[in-house]
């Protein structure tokens, strides 16, 4: 049955005995007798003669093909397709009767093994159509090369000699060529020919040089008609679109544009090459999976998932999609049903693909390490490490007196909150359901910390080391600051353009969310704060606004050049953090005098300025993320 199913999925094409064996017996040593016996049994079931076959055609020294004849004019219709379907259903029914618990699609995976023993970072895994090879990128940024690995023999070959930055690989339909993106001074799309005998690459060609747009999809999809599909983003405004390049004419054409707050992220060409699965970010912590029909340009939504989409590919049966969430895998069928594929994992998953048999999953695992460090206003270039673990530690928020801070840490794959005080880290919120968290605020008496998941507030009592869960009826919003004179939190939620955020007030007593508006429109914000009178301040890229006592909107400051990334107000002084490609600076603006002065400057040397104490004497940074990328096989 497995042999028939494999040949049916490749009907009309010649498949070798090695291909069939690898698909059906992926972990065994190749033996042609297994394949030959299955072919003989299938011919017997089909009632055909091997010397005069109607369905399974032998191609000497090449393999077999499954032929499905089309009706010819003025000739009796041949019912080969119907016969094959009946045979498959019959065999499938017998198998279901004998083995009622045998699933059609493997969903249980337990064993995780590295594909390579290299200590270098490996990424951008791309599986060949025949399942025999993977192409991948090895090395770190600007010092990378494209490599090829034979999955059966384990042999590895370096395909590019020039060190550069490579990503987004894709195989031609006959596995004779590999396309790639080269990010050097400019971004280019090219491909080279692969000699399958020597496994050497040749005939490098640059197809297209990108200027206003850049390819952002992690895979290139190369169709039979010599078109390559990809997702690209316009650098000026982050607009995304699905595009294709004709390799013959080298003409680029847009076939679908993102709308509203959507950001197209990933795509996967179906095995029939008639449709493309698309993953788009469609809201705060919301990711939509669509099916786009290439011929009609119609789009059908299959599902909305959460916690990121890091990979999208098709199951060999063409009826399921494999979704790489941040820390888990999910199967999505064409009816929109999701099935989790559970396995022990504490790292980020990227670009998961099924093997041809569906018994293994090949993917990239990424271990990320980010630490929290501190400098002072007196010694801005001297840094002290405060939180140093082998995981992601981020989002430090100072207490009202700036004597301590709470931060989020992803240790062992769990999103938790810790308190840092006097050099000691204490777990304050275990996050029992391991939900995505959106912001941290302190109560004004510093006895309580509040965080939020997509639909629940968590009020954490620091003295009693307990927390209360408070469900709410709104989807994800981000906690920004507590009000002084009201039991309420200033929050932000995703704008329709997908880039900016709207300010709003969340009432802790009524659990109602009230957006701030001006002139009948939602207000976009980048940075936000509240003064002692509970007046709300927020900024866009270049201006700072205030909602006065009459709920009227006022422009109170403009940046001459740099972008506003931070905002804090205390009494009559406002501190604005500005940034550009060269670095950042903090400016103090005195409302009484109107005077402005720079109080702190820093270079953009990779460290991210993330927060400051309320008196602006201490500054917290996140270190440059350290990523260890490994290619693995799950079975």
C-alpha cells in the first residue's frame, strides 16, 4: 500500500527503486528485492501482465512509473484511475480492519538526532524533491557557504567557495539546480547547476538584484514552469507581497499583496503546484494560515494560530501542512483542523519538513542566549552583567524606587517572571500554562506586579508569593504603565497597519478597555507614559502628544531628525529617547522653560538600550543575541 501510494503521488513520472525504497523503508539498507516484490504483488492485485502492463510501466535501468490514461476522442473510456482508486480504498480498508489503530499520518515522534556533527551554525535547511539530499547554509553572517549533504551516505560537499551571507534556498523540480539569496552589499537572487555524479556546483547565474524590496521568506519555491515564488518586503514601509520571477525572461511579477495589518511571512508551494500555503502575521500574537489558488487568485483561510510561525511546509500526502511554531510542531489539514506533534524541546524550531515517507521530520533548532547588563550615567561605557543564563532574559522593568526590577526569562522553554534584587534572582511567576506574556507593570506601592497573556491578567503578590488570574474578553494587548489615581493600566494594542499601536485604558475594576481617540480617529503610539496627574503622553516617530484634562490632543514636542523610541515624564520634565543608525541619545525637556538638553548618548554597537531607572542614573541593556543553530532529524 505504501509503495502504491508513493507511486500514485508521483504518477506520470519515473521513480527509481532507490527512491521507492527510501520513501517506504527510510532507515533500512537498500535492497531492490523489497521493491521488486511489492511491484509484483501490485501487478497481481491489478490483474496485469508485466510484459504488457497497463498501469505500472517498467523503465529499464531507471525505475517504474504509474500511468493513468486519459480518455481519447471516439474511443471507449478507460477506467484506470477508477480502478486504482478502488484498489487503494480496498487495500486501505483491509489495513484498517487488520490494524484499526494505525494512523494514516504519523503524529507520534520521540527520537531527536543531529543531522551533522559540525560545531558551526547551520541553517536554511532545504530538502530535495527526491528526498536524498539537503542543501543548507553553514557558518555565521558574512562568512557562510552553501553545503550539500547526502542523507543516505552522510557525505557532505561545499557548494559555494565565496564567503558571504546566504539564505532562502530552493531546489528545481528535477533537483538539478539550487536557487539561493545572497545578501552582500545588495541582495541578489541566483542559482547554480548541481552535477549529481560529482556533487559539484557550476554555472552560477544571478537572476535578479533587489533594491526597494528584499526577500524575507525562508524558502524559495521553484515550480515546473521555471517560476520561483517568494515573499518580499518593501524596506520603506514594511509592505509585504507574494511575487514570482520567470527564470526565462527574468521578469518579476507580484501575484498577491498583503492587506490591512497583515505581514506575509512564509509560503509553501503545494505538491500539485496549483496552490500556495501562506502564513501571515495578522494581529498581536495571531498568525493566519491561508491557501492561495494560483490560477484563480482566490484565498481561503484555513486556521489562525498563536506563538509565532517559524516554518511552513507540506506533508507528502498533500493533504496536511506542517507548521513550525516557536517551540512546537502542528499539523493542519485542509479542513482547518490542528494536531499537535509533541516532543521534548526547549529550543526554537525553524523550517521543519517531512521526509518523503512522512516517518521523519527534518528541521533547524535554534538556541538563543540574551543577557541583561547595566551601565551608569557616570560611567556609560562600563558594563556590569546582572543576569547571565543560557536562555533569553529580557524585558526588565524597574520598581517605582528603582531598587530592583522584574524581568521575563525563557528557561527550559518556559516563559517565567523573575525578580532581580541585590544580585539575587527569585522566581515570582511560574506561568503554569506557559502562555505568551505581554508586558509587566508595577503597582505604585511596589507590592504587586501585573502581567498579561492573550486573555488573562495575572496579579502577582510579591510578599505572599501568590497570584490571581483575572480573565478578560479582549484579545492580546500590551501593558505599559499604571495610573496614579485610578485602578487602571495604560495599554497598547495592534494598529490596523500592523506596525504601530493604539493607546487605551484598561480598568482593573470593570475590566473594560477604552481606546484613546483624537478627531474621531484612533491614535498611533510608539512610546507612552503617564504623569502624576494621570495625563497620558505618547509619541509617533517624530512627535510627542499629550491628552489634556479636557481629553484634547496637544503636540508638545517634535524631534528634529531622529526617531523617538522611549518616553518618560516626571513632574515638569519629560525625557525622550531618540535613535538612528549611528546610536541613541536621551534628551530632557523642561516644560516650564522649554529648554532641551542631551543627558546621555550611546553608540549602536549591538547592545540594545531597553530601560532606565526613574532618575536616569542606571541604564539596562540586552546583549547581542547568541544563536546556536543545529540541523536535526525527528523520528
